[in-house]
């Protein structure tokens, strides 16, 4: 390894992550020349913990709408006041960083000038705590190689990051794919390498949290899609079409046909309802089959399929919420789904 600690600065964002944040700070000790922690009005003592760990603390102005993109951008600006850095590692406050990650990631970017960003394997820390955590762990396991986008944990070349203007601060979700879309239009690439990167703690223990996460995903998906041109090739295009079909059209057809069947004697109503319901079953089994092909066990695959299928309605709610905000000229507010960590 020939990477230097002086080449990399770290930006951490968080809010009330409790012991998750403590693990994050511990994993970064001695791994970078400088750290900036951007706090979003925490009440659990996170800023003080960050200062003790040697991080520069930025407290966001709460009168301005919050977004993770805004937090990361402000973190970069604070980092640049501390020195000159070739690389910047973004970390979410609920993640611990693997001991060998940053040296390996820096080596990759140093050896591959055509790449602006590199990410690795993200694992869920406690997949056994809930079906939702297990699903998150499965979804982090994305293919190795050139990628269209990264997640919140990623090492960027500082020059490449700044050349495209950083994150879109108005996006409350989906900000990473939107940034990577601009990176790729700028002629650079993103790579996912087969190396452990971070250990995430989703802490999704209840259905209500899962539902809010999907609403947030739908909101961020359509916002990012529109920022990237709003066409079939833009990020999230297929996800939006799927949410429209299964989260809006399919429930409407089922409900309408059911009402017709109950209040009328039309001979075709009940069979047609059966066809629509069968289509939903087939789509659910299709999702489960895809999961099993990727190595997920049968029971978890079926549970994941059921949750994702019914979650299409939550995504559609998020899309409609974004549409309402845009028509009213309002910037979206962050949709929180996680519980606060233990102080």
C-alpha cells in the first residue's frame, strides 16, 4: 500500500445515532488526516463525541431545509478549510468503516485515473434483528465492477467531486445516483470493488419504519429522475414505472372491479377480479424467484417479495408527495424512518 493518510479527509453526517455513531468514530481513528462531522440538530451528545474523537463539527442551520446532500456539501466546505486533500471519504453516521478500506480505495483511484469514485462491500451489522435488516443486507450486495452509482459510503476524488458541483442539496433522497449521473456525463466512471467497506446499522425493526423508508425512496426516485432528464435512461425510470403500475393502477383496478362485482350482476366482474389478483401473485413470485437466483433463501425471498410488492403503494405515495410539493413550489422535508440510537 502506498496511499498516504494526508491525501484523504473524511466527512461524516448524522443525527441522533447514539452508539452507532460511537462505533463509526472508533472505526475511523487514525485512518485520515482530518474528519468533519456534520450534525443535524442531534440531542444525544453526538457533536461532543465527535469533538473528543478529533473531528471538526459543523452544526447545520435548522432554518434551511435539511438534506443529506446539503450536509455532505457543507462538510466538504469545512474540510477544505482544514487543508488540501486528494480524496474524500463520505460516511453515514450509522456505519463503521473497515480497517483496510480507505487505503485500498485510495490505491484504486490512484491507479485508475478514469474513475471518480470507488465503493466496496457494505454489510448490515445486525441482519438477524429483523426481516427488514436482512433485506437491507441483501440489497447492499450489488454487483462488482463498473457501476451507475454509489451509495452514501464512498471514496471520491476531490477534484472530480468539486468539478460537477457536489451533491444536489435540494434532493431529500436519491442524491447519490443523481450525482453519479453527472459524474458519468462528465466522462468519469464509478467502480465497486470486491473489498469490505462499511458495516451499516439500519435498525429497522417495525413495519412502520419500513413503510416510511419506501415513501422516502419513491419521493427521492422521482426527484432524482427529473433532475437527470426525466426520460427512460435516467436513474430510477424503471422503478417509477413499476410504482405507477403496481402501486397505483393495479390497486385501482382491483378495487374498482371488486365494487362492480358486489353492486352489479355483471358476469365478468368476479373472473376479472381473479385475473387482476392472479397478476399480483405472479409478480410477487417473480420477485421472489429473482431473489433466490441471487442466493437468498426461499423463506426470506418470499417475505422480501411480499414486502416489496405491497411497498409499491408506499413508493407511489412518495411520488405523489413530491408532485404536490413541486406544484406548490415547496422543497421537500426529510422523511425520517429510523429510531434514535442509544446515547
